[in-house]
C-alpha cells in the first residue's frame, strides 16, 4: 500500500512570497489532515477534512493560510504572504476514519528568509 | 482545550536498558492516547495506542500504561536497541465526536548508546 505522498520536500522563500504544498493521501482514506511542526515541537493541527468538507480549521491562520481538498482526494495548502514564523515542516496525514491511526507523509520543510 | 505535557525532553540510555517517557493531559474527556515515533527527516509513525477503557497494553518490547484518575500515561521500552533512537511523541484526543483532533506533546528525543 502506497503511503501519503507530499511535495515539495523542501522549499525556501522570502517573506511575503507565497508557497503551496500538495498532498496525496492513502487510497480510500476519507480523512485528511494538515499539521504544522515547528522545530523542537510536536505537530499542531491546522485543518482537518472529511472527504472534501472541512471538519476543523479552528487553528488555521485564515488571513494567510488556505487549504482545499477537491474531489475528496488530493489536497493543497497555501500560504500567502509568508512570514518568518511560518518556517516549519508541514505534515499531511490521512486516516480511514476520523477516530483511528493517522498515517503521516514525510513532510514539506519550509524555510522563510 | 486539551493540553499535553511530556517529560523528559531528552533521554539517553545504554543499549539493553529500559526507557520510560511520561505524559499528562488536562481534558478528562480525552479517551484515545497514541504514541508516535519520528525518525530524522520522516513523518511520525504510530507505535502503540491505548483507549480509556484499558489500563495497560503491550506489544513486544513496548508497553503503554494509562491512569485516567491522575490523567497521565507512560511509554515503556524494554531492552532498548540503537534503532529505537528517535523522537517520541505522546498525544491525546476525544474521539467520541467526529473530529478526533490529536493534541501532541513536545516530544522526547531518545538516544540509545551501543
């Protein structure tokens, strides 16, 4: 079974620029998550999708972050404009339902200069 | 909301020794407590989990204990091996709703010296 795919693995941008991350979850997984992991900390949930609907986006900084999951499969996370404090690893995860094991991708490391 | 505290932040043991990592949580509604292992450059991977109707769970060299009254749970690794070296995260969530949002601790960096 293929795992969660993410791209790009690394991205370096200047502050105020924009960036987009892509995630392809495990086939058949209805729930998709985006987490932000700042160096030395645990992952923090940004947004959770159930199929193509948003379940929880309470911690997503909506003035600069947006995410979509068209057709209930792939998802993109966009940051515009980026700030220095957005430097982090952005992890995508999926699960069969919303109540069980999360399968994480390898993450996209963002550096904002 | 839920808050998860994890200790210690770093742990160094000799190969073959045991390692124990402890977590406390604040929300008494939390009923699901997984542990994830994260190797350098990779995403976290579930190694064991426990639900609130169970006090202890074992899987070969790893075990997790849960004390719901005291709101704390622990990871125990016996006969540690160099490949156990990684960052370990505890987490907690209330899965009775549809969300199941996991709240993670800050992690414990485990180093196993050969």
